[in-house]
């Protein structure tokens, strides 16, 4: 087993713990690598980003990413050439000329608007249909050969949807980053500019309306509810609403992104709790916010402000709906199929634990129930090694820093695309956090909230311990936390920025939040804390 961390290639690699915090399974590592290479490689070329792609590699099960240069990506980093040389190369080299042409067209034609149209009328309906088709297959009812083929079909589907996921992200983050980049140039405060995007993501809040309707039906009936069957017994409407909700969400990974995470259907008590505590999200007066921001922009730029804001709002729903459709739902289906296979093998003494099926590589998963499959001992050893690695403390970066070329040397269109990427990484919380007060970050909203801190190591941990009204304190959130965020009174994260998942969901749900407070995890679990979104600060008022 590796006990040290070495860069997986030339250049500087940055740790990403928001999605895969460690102990990542072999299948998920493979899907992420392929998804980054195919998805980001395609969209960077299409929109004209002057980099080949964003790469992902795993070291001891921890995910590291690197922006792969357009030229000389596999050579050790060196100082950028003199500005005149770079100026000439960026205009004469065929790769740069192609990117400049694409970037110019992107900035002029705004192709993301067409991608959103395709998402709504073509891509999402097709994904939903295919996910539903695969969900209709019951793994436990299949014989060995049919189950192996079903797992292969799921892997084929996921290899496609992971690439689609990252391609779509290039088209949804681009307009948001351009809006923020230009808002900063117009003198607007970034978090205020982001607040104008509130309410533009109905897919984020849509499940809450179903849960609230179910809660209303339960309260009208006066019937005690302790289980999903109790909910169904309330009325025919309640039964239909619940079954429709579970059809769309039960197979979705809920406690994380990896195959080891639980699906919502494996957490029936959480579904019941979410129904019984559901509260309608606040209405968002985004038009008033936009009007106030617009008044701060010079008159000659106001038409452009309107267009940039409209483009950013247009992509928000696709951005937030992308993950559940392309990754979390089909990955949940693969989890359930592998568990069924693992249980079958465990019953035959072919595995020590059903969950050891998660240690398979994609090739091995396609050869289950054949002589080519690895032994039970081999998979048990892999599980032990993966668990041990997940408890290691990874460095934030690996490898040698890569100097950034001066933007002034690039053609105007390329320089603007680079600036947009930099803005996106900053407000997604992907760059280094500034050194300062460890309990100060970016405030979301203007309210204050006092409650008991639930300091959770994962979504699974939060689901087990979070009580309605608690302040959820975590390193970062992902869509895996959606179910528990509906229960939280406030949220505090150590990582992330004003456009991170936690910030978007807190904004949509009207939850007070402080995002990117580096010392958040030092807050004593169970202590009473005040979350002041107006100042972006957290105060420990009383410890247990």
C-alpha cells in the first residue's frame, strides 16, 4: 500500500474533497477520469478555453485535479516565455489560433443558451427515460448472466453520462462566470451580484413542494405517521405523490457521490422526517435585486448587464439538475445492482461482505460470476487498503507550481475566457482560501440564526445525527446533502465559495449560511453557535 503522496504527473495538482473526500472506489475513479478527459476536453475545445482540459487523478484514493496546458502538458513546469514570444505564439500556433476562433464565437454567439434549450427538450427527457428504463430492472430477479449484463449496461450508460455531465458544466458555468467577471469590472460586489441569481433554479426547490404538500395532507388527516406506509395510507393523493417522488429519487445516491453512499430508498426514516418537517422555501424578489444592481452600473453598460444576468439565470436550473440526472441516479442504480451481485456471492461464500463488490474495477464488474473475477480474499484486501487510505491526511497540492502566463499577452477573446475560468474557480471555492479569522467566510443571506452545532464528517454522519433546526457544520456540501439541508436551521462549511453547492442551496431555501470559514470543523460538536450571514461570521456561544 502506498503511504506517501506523489504528484500523478507533471505540474501542480489540487486536492478536491468536496465530491470525493477519500477512499474512492475503483469504478468511480475510472468514471471520473474518463468523464474529465472526454467532457472537459470536448467543451474546452468548443468554447475556446486555452487549455486542453481539466484532468483528474487519484492518489491513495484522494482526488486531485490539474488544468492541463494546451502545449507542453507532459513536460515539467517552467517559466513562461517572454511576453513578446508568448504574444506571437498565441497568435501563430495552430492550437491557439483554433481556440481563439472558438472563444470569439462563444463570446459573440453565447452557445450555452442553445445547450439549455437542448437540455430541456432533448437531453434531460432522454436521460430520464433511460434512467427509468434501467431502474425498472430488478437486479435480485435476474439470473447470474442477466445480472452481469445489467451491470455492463449501467457501466456503459455511466461512461456516457459522466462525460455529458462535465461537458454540460462547461456550458453552465461559462455564462455565470462571465456575468460575475463583468459585474466585478462594473464595480459590483460579487456576493450581491450572485444574489440576483436566486430563484433561478426551480429543480433545486421542486422536491420540497412535494414534501410540503404531503405534510399538509398528513396534518389535514390527523393520522399519526411513522413510516412510508403510514404516508400512503393518508389518502390516494398522498400515495400517488409519495410513489412519484420515490420513483424519481429513491435510487439516487444521497449520502455521497461514490458507490459506497446510500440511496434515498435505503433511508426510509429520512424520507418520513423530511416530509414531517418540510417548510416552503421563501419567495425570491430577484427583480428588485437586479434593478438595484443595474442602477449601480454605468448607463452605457446596462443593456449588457441585463443580457449577462439573463444568460446566467438561464443556465442555473440546468446546472443544478445536471448531477442528479447524469451521475447520482445512474450511480445509485449501479450501487444497487452491485449490492445484489455481492449479496449473491456472499451467500455462496464467494465474498466476505456484499459491499466488497464495490472494490471491483469496471472490467472485473463486467466479468462477475465467471472465472475471471477476482477472489474473495483479493477484494477483502482491497477493502481494507481503501479504508486505511481514506483515513490519511492528504496535502492540499502535489507537484510543482505552474506559473500563469500574463493575460495581456493573449488575444482578447482568450484572455477573457481565462479570466472567466479564474472567477469560476474562485467563487466555486476551488482556489486557496485567504488567511484570516478561521470562523469568517462568505455570508449567504442577511439573517442570524442560533442553534446547536452538528459537526458532521459526511452526509451519512449528518443523516444519522442532525436534528431539525440544528446548525449543520461540514467541510463542504454536495447534492448528497440535499436531504439533510432541508432539516437544518443554518449551515456552515469550511470550504467553498459564493457559487458552491452549499451557497446555492442555502440561497434557494432561505437558510442562513457561512461558506468557506476555514476553522469550521474546530467548532465543538453540540455547542450553541450563532450564524450571522450578514457579516459572514460564526460565533461559539456556549460549549457542551
